[in-house]
C-alpha cells in the first residue's frame, strides 16, 4: 500500500533491480563487442567487399543500444538508485530486519 515504508522500499528496490539488469545487459553487449573488435583490422562484415565465407571473421554481435538509449538507461539507473536509497531511510530501523539494504 502506498505510504507503507516497507512496501515503498520493496517497490523501489524492484525497480532498481530491473533497471540494473537492463543497464548490465546493454553494457555487457558493448563490452563483448569491444573484445571482438580488439584486433579490428582482421574483422570484416559479411556481405561486404566480396570476401569468401572462409576469409570472414565477422563477430556475431547482437544489436546494441544507441548512445541516447544508453544515456537514458544510465540516468534511470541513478534516479531509481536514489529513490531506493531514500525509501530505505524511511523504513524504521526496527523494521529493517530481513530486508536487503540498498548496498546488498
């Protein structure tokens, strides 16, 4: 129920965890691509330049977020993190037992 500090905190924590998963996936995709492109001089794109399949070293990279999407996701992460931290401060100390703190 709205106004219940424990429910408010748990809702904020759920939003934080969901956004964290989204940002982690976005960043992980970019980091994987960085690893595959480390030796970029030997990477070619399939279907470009007439290279045979045997010559290709084309990384299988899923589409990644645009800069704008990543920026928005990072902004949302920091917003929901602050919301979660603020909600935690409203949970009375004697009612925090059994709850994960924001740092866990």
